[in-house]
C-alpha cells in the first residue's frame, strides 16, 4: 500500500517524524488518487523558453528578468 510506505517514511525521517500523522492525513487522499489514476494521469508542464541578448526568457510570462532587469529595478 503506497499510503503505508509514505507514512512509514515520514516517521523514519527526523525532520518529518513529529508531524507525520498530520502530513499523512493531509496528503493521503491526494496520494491515494494519484496511485489509483497513475502518474501518467498528470499532464506534463509545457514551457516555452527563448534565448535573447545573453539570457533565457520564459515566453509565457508577463514579466521576464533578463540582462539588467532584476526585481530591485522593478521597485
């Protein structure tokens, strides 16, 4: 059972052991649906990347941060 494996691994990890039961109850339904439907049921993420002026740009984004464009310059 995938849910039992998930919960056991949460309990073994010192960083998640304290909250394992909460995490298992929160994500359990999603994990069950994923196991039932299969990993192939989730569509792949599609990105359109362009290279221009020495930097990469995500074509689908409204704002891009390339050469000399940073978050600080936007403020």
